[in-house]
């Protein structure tokens, strides 16, 4: 009888031990497997994305000329090939475009990923045309159709692919959690692909509303804000030809800008957002050109202002170019016709936040009240000039 009791007790102990082992080792593996499956595509994935594209009233790019026309009209925006937080891999220059809200998503996601893991995102696909999608389908059996109701969402310019090739398991878990949360809230449609190790993300048109809602809840103390990309103005070049001047303002990252016209004297100003002035920037001689003088100053903590004084009347135009990032200003004889508050390379509303510690130039520093800087202004002659607050 005593031996039987001992056997029963041993059996109970064995069952409890087995259950504990299953709880400790098997349950986390199951949870890990489930977490990997939440973003896997199913038979309705293409239908869902196409329905959303129709709901957002998105056109599909039939060819490169249509894509360029959309870019000129602002429906597509240029994506830099190399930034501090992400880079484009094997994307031809003609296809480095996406929708403005998709660019906003990429900027924010890559900044957060870099701040957490000190690693850049690798973007492998953006907008596609019907021809490029057809070519891709020839050697990639997982590629969607180029036409029909199940065609690829890349044709809209709202989708991008982020490679998992250099991501650690921890990196992938973080990305999976972020994308799943945004998908459940109705701002993106995300798929994790395993044949081609990528995260495919279609960003919805209402994504800026999510950013705006976060901005409304943003803390007032600058120290509590997350890091953001701050570009630096690192140099200026001037080309003059027969009373025509081209001013090239070199940056070390992408930036947006606004411009305006002021009188008495005639001048045009350009405000570069989320930009700081490098410690040493000189302006070369302007020669015989419609430009009488030029000044650059740190207008605010994250805005650099460029002022161009025009002799008599001049025609001024400007645009942004990538790779490397630069603002180009052309001044010609004629009637001064700048676009008031014209935004080139637009970036949809987002949080205005300071740069990460260590990313500011030496003459800027952090303090309890935010970013402190010495107001510096460079005149065309190279001597210090007054600040441009009243320009």
C-alpha cells in the first residue's frame, strides 16, 4: 500500500513538472510563431489593397511619363537615395518616388528605427509602372499582376518594401509590432513576406491624420520629444553667366522650404525647415549678376533663412534636387515673380522636434529650454552681418 502511494505521488510530480516545462518552453515558441503569422498575406490581400486604392482615389502609373507628370504636379514626391535613417537599394533613379503620405511614413518610421537600433532601413521598392511590374513578374512568381482587380499596389505609389535582410530577430519583432498596430488602427496595410524577406507596406491617405493626432498630444518640453532628422546647410556655390546667376545651397540631408518676396529693397527669402547652419559657410563673389547681395542666418532653432537682394528687377525661381540634396535658386533679368510661400518637395504636417544629441554642429547646444544657438549671419563679403529677423 505504501509503495502504491509513492507511485501515485511520483506520477503527480511528473505531470506537474511536464506541465511546467510546457509552460516555460513550448508556450513562448507558440506565441512567437503566432506573432510571425499576424502579417502573413492571404487570398484577400490584393483585393483589400486595391479596394483601398480606389477608396483613396489613387491612379495607377501606366508608364514613366505619367509618373513624371504626377511628380511635377506634386502627387508624387522624390525620395532621397541615401539618408541618415534609410537608404534605397537597387531602385532605379526614375522610380525613386512615392506618395507624400508614404514619404512621411518612411521618414518617421526610419527615424524611430534608427534611434532604437542605430541601424538604417533598407528600402527595396517604391512606385512601379505597369511595364516594370510585368517585368518583375517574369522572374518573381510572388509578384502581383500589373493589370486587373488584383494588380500590385506599388502602381499607386502608396506602397514600399522594407528589406529584412540585415535585421536581427529583435529588429523584426519591433517592426512587426509597429506595423501590426498601425494596420489595426486603419492607417496602413502591412504584409510580411518570407520568400522575398521584406515587409510590404501600403500607406493609406489618412496617415497624416494619425501624425496630426500625435502632434496634438506632443509634450511641450523639448527634452521629452523623440529624435528627428535635422539637415545642415554645409556650403554655397554661385554660377554667373551674362547677368544670370545660379545659387546652389548644399545640404547634408533632405529638407523642405518656403519662399517669399519682400520690398524696399527688392529681395527674396527662402526658409529651410528642420535645418541648421554649419559652423563655417562662406558665400563666393556674385560677379556681374542680378544679385546685389546674399545673406544666410539661423532664423530660428530649426530654420535657416537665405535672403537674396536683387538689383533692379529680376526673375527668381527655385527648386530642390536630390543626390546630393541641394536648393537651386536661379535669378535672371526681368520682373521679380517669386511664389509667395511656395513649398517645393512638400512634406506633410508632422511633429517639429529637435535633433538627436550629438547631431547638431558645435555652435549649437542643448539646454533646459531646448536648442541654444549663437545667432550668426554671413554676408556676401564674408564679414558678420546683422541677424535677419527683420528681413
